[in-house]
């Protein structure tokens, strides 16, 4: 972007870098809850946590996918 590649590259880079803080802020706390040594895998709150983790992971995947598409758009 800085060297004239276009705004698609800037937005793609921002989305791609946004994955890191999103992982640290949103996904890691859920990971810590799921991997806690005292957690009973059969407890009632395990399934909702797994569903939340899956949703958050889908968001992270979508951010990377959109960034990829923007890079392809910017390369053409």
C-alpha cells in the first residue's frame, strides 16, 4: 500500500494483523477456560464454551479469508 499498491492491500493487511489481538483478547480466555485442569469435560458449561470457541474461530478464519481476497483483488 505504502508504495502505491492500492487501498485493498492496506485493508487486507489491517484485517490480517487484526487476527493477532482478536486471538489474544477474545479466543485465549475461552481456551484457558476449556483447558483448565479443574474443568470437568462433562459439565454443563463445556458445550456452550466449545460453541463460543467455534464461533470465535470462524470469525478469525473469516478475517484471514477476507484479507486474502483483498490481496488477490489488489494484485490484479
